[in-house]
C-alpha cells in the first residue's frame, strides 16, 4: 500500500514538473524564450522584394519575441531619401538608408571613404570588401553599401546603406551575414531606383 502511495506521489510530482515546463515554454519563460516572426506584409515597402529580404532578415534577427518595422519615406524634400528600421523589442537591430549622391568625377575610393562609410553611423573603410564586378558595392561584418546611377545630368546617383547593429550571432565570423546584407542592400537599392524616378536603367552585377 505504501509503495502504491509512493508511486502515485512520484507520478504526481513528475506530471506537475512536466506541466510546469510546458507552461514555461508556452509563456516564453526562461529558458524557453519565444522567438517572434517577421512576415512579408509587415516589412517596409522600401526594402524591396519580400522574397529576398524577409529570409535574410529572419536569418539575421536576434532571438526576440517581438519584431516590428518603421518606414521613413521621402517627404517632399528637394533630394531623395528613404529608410527602414527593423526592430526587436523596440530596439533597432538593422537600419537602411538611401540618399542621392553627387558622384561627379569621384573615384570608388572617394565614395567608400565618404557616403558608404558615413551615411548610417561610421565604418572604417578598411573593413569593407568589394562585391560585384560592374557595381560599386562593399560589405563588412556589420554594414553593406551600394551606389547606382540615377540621372545623367550632374552625375547624380543613389547610395543605399544597410547597417546591422545586433544579430542572432553577435560573435559571428566576418562573413557570417555577408550575403544577407548584400541581398538587403541590393533589394533596397532597386526599390529606391524606381521610387526616385531614375532614368538610367538599374543594373547590379
């Protein structure tokens, strides 16, 4: 009889423990913190192609229960501007910016040391590695930038920059999110090129 009581008590304790663990998981309590999802319909439209940027953002995003997007649009300014902040629990972990750049007779190095490095925070140009063959595009561990021609007159172009401030793997290798950053900056640049009414065909290689 006593053995049965012990077994019943042990079963009850195990059942209670299992229920507690299940409840912790459902409620997102440590160590089962729930991770939110990023949906295509919620993303900033100026990020461009959802098919390209949403998988990239899902790969990059830090493991938080809540994600949101804040879009900044061109608001009747004399120049073009667009941007997007991707947030995890009210903190930006990724931001994008696109602005006109007067290249004139600028060289690749001049652009890298200027708009590419400084438009969103500051990046040491030595951290950048070039991507593309006919494209002025660069990427580092936490930033990617690209410039595309927009209007022939005045050599006006659009520079798009993506900055990664936090990620799923903070101690990642240098090239861990390189392709994701390139995908996001390329998609955002394509959107801006069309949105700004550029007359030179969009091309990225």
